């Protein structure tokens, strides 16, 4: 019977993880999720993703403000003009007169700064693209944080499950050894050894519960859940390791990564800004004013009239032509942006290489830990059978249970590391936008 319980514990490690999410007696408000569902919730609720969305809205507003420069401003104006003393007539003679006129009407002012409208608008559009790509990069970081905390909770749940099952086995063994001692078939020291092992396992169970609660709180924060709510995972959800060769994986990452796209768009915005100071200031500013209205000695006696002005101007000096300081700053901004692009390309290649190797190594370590846990469970099972036949000492059971517990912890840790490494590889390749994510 006890050997059967050990096999059930071992089977729980290899069983489909979704079965462990159906917790008996769990509250109705328990949130049961797998890793992909956690990704979905984090996309909608993560604080960092929300902040990134607000930044995108701000960039959109900046682009809209740049486009609004194309629209003219309408400025209503009313005038009253009085002229006294000398006035020149059409023949060039100056006359001493008193003049009074009343002018009323609206003025339509039109102004364009091509250097501001063309290149600043292009820079604002590039900035929107950059911020949107940065928002996608922020989402990827949020997904990684979600995956990390999800795996932590799944691992804590699995550790708690193992600790509870092993404690049940040890408590049964403790009861049997106590019965043997009372019958004189075992020594008191055997009972104390088993009792000590059971007490240590109870302490381990308490620590496992605390670890699960802490991991649950951290995952809730990563998901952006404001109200506390019990969470149960679907276990250490497996994510297949990419079969692509390393060069193909690097190329895929550099084509997908949103942080690299953001850096490229920022470089494009910096180039547009530099063009504004290099070529844009050669274009003149254009202005026009049309002022229709009434003109007469008084408002009541006015007749229709209008004034029209057209202005073409250049700015020379600060903010205009030959502003060497701003030109130099904009050129330096372009250099920095292009350096950042090259740096990110190199960084991504290095990151993919590292994570690709780590994912494959984690898969091998998981397989080795599974074989070790299986062997330790088999030793524990055989020791229990020997104990039932009375050919082993209780301290052998203590040693076997210690070895099995240690190998089970190592297997749980290896499975967590493998799941996390696989998820990390998928996120480094930025496949979170795929249909399977």
C-alpha cells in the first residue's frame, strides 16, 4: 500500500499538469490559468503595458499637433482708426486735415513654416512608430515577468503537492513503527528517527505553503489584478524549444524584436530632425492675411473693403539659418541613435545565442533529473517492501525518503528551469504575437 503511494507521487510529477489545476474544495473565485492565459491577462492588466499604451497616445497627440500646423488660424479683429493733421493726396501734396474712419471686420491669418511642417511632421510620425515598437518591447518584458512568476507559482504548487503526499506516507510509517515498538519488534530509536523525519517534513510542508502564497501574490501583481484572488496554475506548461539552427534564430530575432524596431524608428526621427536644421531652414516661412470688413467715417456709414498681405521670410541665426549649435546637436543625436541600433543588433545576437544554449541544456538537465527521481522513487518503493517483510531497518526508510525527497525537489527545480528557459527563448524570439501565443 505504501509502495503504491510512492508510485502515485512519482506519477504526479509526470502527469498532465492541467489535472492539478482542478483543486478539490477550491473557492469558486479561484482563477485557474495556464501560461498562455496568463499572457492574455497580463496584456490587458499589466501596469507596465498600460503605461506603454499611454505613451503611445501621447506620441499620437504629438504627431497630431505637428499635422495641425497645416491648418490656418482665424483671428476675428475689430478696428477703430483716427488720423489727425497732415495727409498726402494722390498728387503728392500734403494737406492739413482732420480724418476719422471706422474699420470693422474679421481677419484670416495663414502661416506656414515648411521646415517645421515637413520634417517635424515626419519626425513625429517616426516617433509614433518608435513608441509603438517600444510598447511591444514593454509587453514582451511584461510577458517574461509573467512567465517567471507563473513558473514560480507552478513550481511552488508542485512542491506543496509532493510535500503533502510524502508527509502522509511518513505519518503512516510513523504509526506502524510506533506499533512495532509497543510490541517489542522495534527499538525506540527507530521510532524517534521516523518521528524526526516526519516533523521535518511537516516543517517542509509549512514552508511550501508560505512559498505558494508568496508566489501567488507576485503573479497577481504581474497580471495587474487589483483585488486579491486565489490563483491555481495548470502546472509547468511545456513550451517546445525552437528547432531552428542558431543563425536562423538570430536572424528571426533581429527581424521580430520590437526594441530593435523602436531603435530604428528613433534613428529615423533623429535623421528627420537633422534634415529640418540642415535643409529645412533654406525654405522660407510663408504668411498671408486677408481682412475683409467695413470702412467709413462711422460704423453706420461703412462700406465693404478688404486688406490683403503676403509675406515670405527667412530666419537667420538662432532657430534658423546658420544655427550651428542646433545642427551639431541634431547630428550627434543621429550618431547616437545609429550606434544604439548597432549595439542592439549585437546584443540580440548574443542574447539569442545564450538563451538558445540555455534552453537546450535545461531540457537535458530535466531529463537527467527525471531519471534520478525515478531511480530514487524505486529505491524508496523497494525499501518499503523490504520493511513490510521485516528485512530492513527504519533508518533505511529515513535515508531512502530523504534521497527521494531531495531528487523530487531537484526534478521540480529542473522542470521549472526548463519551462522558464523555453518560455524565455520564445520571448527572446518575440513569438508572443503568434497564434499559439
